[in-house]
C-alpha cells in the first residue's frame, strides 16, 4: 500500500523540527520546549535524535496500518496532526523567543500581587492586570484615598 501524502508531510515537519531544534540549541542558545525531549537532549545528541525519530515513525506506522482499515478517519486524523504540530511548533517558538504580547502596551514585567477582598491575582498573571494595578506608582494609602482600590498590596 502506498504511504499517504499526509504521512509524508508530518514526516517532513518532524524532520524539519529535529533539524532546527538541533541548530538553534547548539548555535543560538535556544532550549527544547518539550519536557520529554529535553530529557533526551540532556542524555546526548544521539539519544535525542533516536527518540525524536522513534516517536515520529512509531505513531506514523500505526496510523498507516490503521489507514487500511479506516482510511477516512485516519486521513482526517493525519490532517489534524499536521495542524496541531504546526500550532504547537509556533507556540513553542513564540514562548522561547519571548515574542511580546500585543495586548501589553506597557512594557514593565514586574511581579505584582493585587489583593482585594474579592480578587487575588497571582504574580504570574499580574502583568495582564497592569492597567488595574496602576497604583503601583502610588503608595497603598494614596490608592485607597482615591477609592480606586481597597487593600492594594504591591510586592
């Protein structure tokens, strides 16, 4: 039976991912975003390549076998895998390269905790609430005097 073109596309994406990952880690200071593959990277280049290829070819082989029994389902599954692979690759690229959030027009990435009786924003999410936490520049007392916030805590 002939191998599906979607399988070839996934194989090409996987090999491109493998190649660019190695190049970016070795020459540009990048890091592996996937925690599983990060462990293989720490074991060495050969282990990383073998794991990446095995975890690429293994599932594709199973899907090619299943395609002879359920061709329509597997075809859609492969197409979904292509989209998912590209989306995850894009997300990983943006996260590792610190692509700025387009909704962050104010640059400071300070760790701020805003606490009110009804709301507690953890430090990881606080930069998304930067406009709400404008009294960072003010003291807690000044913020309370304006009536904008109750019990604003800035760490």
